[in-house]
C-alpha cells in the first residue's frame, strides 16, 4: 500500500517520532498507518530499557475532576528535559493519565510503568510516571495547577464553602508556600523534637550557654518553625497581615480544611 508525504507528516504529529523513523515505519507496515503507529510503539518499548535510569529533572502535573468535583484524578510524569515536558503532546499524555486514574482508580506500579513505556516511545527520552492516583471526598475538592505545569496542590475541606474559590486560593497558597501539615495538632512529636534539637545546636553554635540555648530553641520552634510548617498558622500569601486561618474565617466561614497534598515534579 502506497503512502504519501502527508501520511508521514501526520504520523510524526501523532507520535513525535523523527521523520525518518516515521518513513521507515510506514515502509515496514506497507503503508498501513495504524500498523506504522504500532511499529513505532514497539520500537519505543525496545528502547525504553536503554533509557531507564537517566535522570528525570523536568515534567508536568495534571488534575482531572469529576462532574460533581468530589473525585479527582492526579498525575505526575517526569521527563529528562523541559523541551519534552513543554511539548503539548506530553502535556496531553499527563492529562490523559489523570483522566485514566479518575476513571479506573489509582494505578498500580506495573500499570504506571506500562504507561511510561508508551510515553518513552513517543518522546525518545526517559520518562517516569511518578503519580497516578484517584482522590475522593464527600465535598468538592479544590485544586490548583501552576501556570508552568510543574507544581500544584489539592485541598479537601468540609462545610458550606467546601470547593469554593476561597478554598482554591488555599490550594494556590500551598503550592507557593509549601506547608507540611494542616494544624499544629498534626505535627508529630518526632518532628518537633528533631526541630528543637536543630535549633538548640544552632543556638550553641552561636555561642549561647546551654540554659539560654534551650529557651532560644523553644522560642524558634514555637514562633518560626510552626509558622513555616503549619498551613493555618502561616501568613496568607495574598495578605501577610492575616493568617490562613483568619482568611478562612473571613472568606469561607464554617469551612474546615481537613487535608491537602502538594504535587509536583521532584516532590
């Protein structure tokens, strides 16, 4: 079966394979377009093992929500270069993965590896599926994806304003400021003790006596670390004159943030 230059062009557009490889695949498939796509896919699978292990320093995140907003597919695929991750077809594959997670549930490790093989076949560099999960809640889930596509977050909340624009602003805050937990009660004793030890040693290194170093360490943990780590205690990113808790009380009265997750390349 003969093929045309338009067939080669279309195959390249759909697969991102080099022009000469597209021509060779059409030759091998006797001009059958769908068979040629499969030829390229199989060759991509063969090369995937050779590319495994290369560092993946770029990538993208995607979120796909159900109609009610109470279910969310979340995906992260990493690539070697931002030349690939900025490609609109790569971005589409990340969104496809998020939609797959929403429809089928969180992917197993084997399923993530299988999906990654297809991505490697398309883009000819090492790509890894880092996250493909489905999140469910009784109320709408708020989420935010930064404009560069490399980081985002989602927030689970309860109350009358769950899923509102105010809660989406909390998701923006999380992506920008990167808290560790929702409230002070969520901080583990282990984490607090570790931070205390760090600050105690820091004070000793500054030449403070042991008894003074103890007080300084306690103060730094209570005043500095908690503001850095706890979402509700942090100054709100849009208005440092109020905390996130105060913003919620003002703009989303009666709504409680119960969980969040920061999602991003390299996370």
